[in-house]
C-alpha cells in the first residue's frame, strides 16, 4: 500500500490533538464560577431547586408533576412530637431533653415534628419522597392520581383531628342516702370540683386536678463544734382527680368505639381519686443557746414528722350520655363515713 502523503498525515495529527483535549475536558473538574456580587438565593428557593433536580433524577414518568402541600395548620391539631423509632435515644422525655441528649451524643435530633412524622409515613407507604421547603410546607412529585390520593389523606387527617368536643368533669360529695343512679341527671352544686377541656374524639385525653403537698418525713442530725442541729427530709404527695377519657367519634366512620344508640355519646373515663390525711408525730425537744451555740438541755421546739394516710378510689365508667346535659357517670364510696363521691360529665359539640 502506498504511504499517506505528508499533508494527510499532518491533518490527522491535528484532528487527534483537537479531540483529545476535548475528551479530557469532559471528565476534568469544572472551573470555579466567577465571583459575583449577586445576593445568594433564599433557603426556601434553594430547597425548591434541589427538590426539582432530585425528583427529576428519580422520576421518569412523563405524567408526574410537582405540587405544593401546605400542612402548617396541622401543627396545632396533631399529637406532640414523637421520637424516631430507629434512633437509640428513647423514653418518655420532653422534646428539649431528647434534643439535648442527641446533641451531647453527637447525633442529629431524634425527634420529628408531628407533621414530619405524618408526611414521612404517608409518602413512604406510597413510595414517594417529599422535600420540606419550609416549616410545614412540602414539595412532592407524583402522578395526578397519587396527588388526588395525597389530598384525600391529608384532608381526612384534618377532619379527624378537627372533630372536637367540650367536656366537663365534675366531682362532688353527697350523703350516702342521696346517691344518684348512673345515667341520671346530675345536680352539680357550687362546691363541686370542675375540669373543662376541649378534646378530640377517639383520642385518649388526660383530665387531672391534682394538689401536691410537701411533708416532713424525717429529721437528720447535723453535728458541729459545740453545736447540734437537724435538717428535715421531705417528700411530695399528690391528691385529687387523675383520669383519662375517650369520647366516641360521630358518624359512620367511628373507629373502634361507636356511639351509643339515640342521641347519646359514648364516653369512657378511667382513673382514680386520691385523698391525703396528714397525721403528725412529735419527738424530742431541743433548745440551742443563742450565745454559745451549744445545747442547753432546756425544753424547746418539738421536731415533727408527718405520716400521711393515703386513700384512693378507682373510677371506671363506660356509658352513653346525652349531649349538653350533666350526667352521673360514676358513684364511689367517699373518704368520710356516710358520704359518696359523684362524678358527672357534660359533653358539648362545638360544631
């Protein structure tokens, strides 16, 4: 074969030199951007751009579209923050303590807000991912049918936690011969202890009216140079009403607890009533010489120890009561002879 002419060889060499640098430039690190005095984009806009890029890479369906979901109103409706179940930090601790424990351990916060928990559960079940571009506002890419389903789910959550009623629990004493029948109208007098609260249907809600009292349970001697004294040891006890109530849902979709027949609402109340009767015991009489600080041996102030007697009554009511009318739901023995304690409830629909 006849060798290529010098001109042709030179042309091929030039083409090769032009191709190689271009190929190398395709895999080399990009040049840093030129300095700019323009203001950096807002964090929300940055989150949106990142979500658009990531969703575009993950989703190839031509029918998929982005939609914004504003769930900020659910922050006041949903239950309190929940720990992430996969994190090692657990326990029934306040949110601030959980976050401080996580920071001390060098972890990210194990606590999700109620909205984050809800969105994470829903999108995970549907095989989607959501980007929180601002507190309570999410950007989700999905097909129209899935967007319709998401809107329905979030709407049902709003309706579920917006279904609230006003509940009043009243506790009062009557003589045993006047004990009312369960389900009868309650004559609540001015001396009754009343607790009013707005609660969500179906959700267990705590009702408490407690009083904490501090008692001196013991004295510890403190001995110094030519002096002696005593330091009290104390403990706290609570008395009053502590109960959990559940109000049934309304309508056909009532969950595990269905309303009773007629115009009554199904109410469950479980808890206890506690009474504390302090009994004092005295021992020793100590008097200190104000000049020398020594013990004079004269009779002085008594050291008192309180030994409280604690009584408790259980409440376990499961009854249907008419709307808006105080109704007797439980009657238990009183803490004094010849008395009974009456617990009455009133449910008022807010709609």
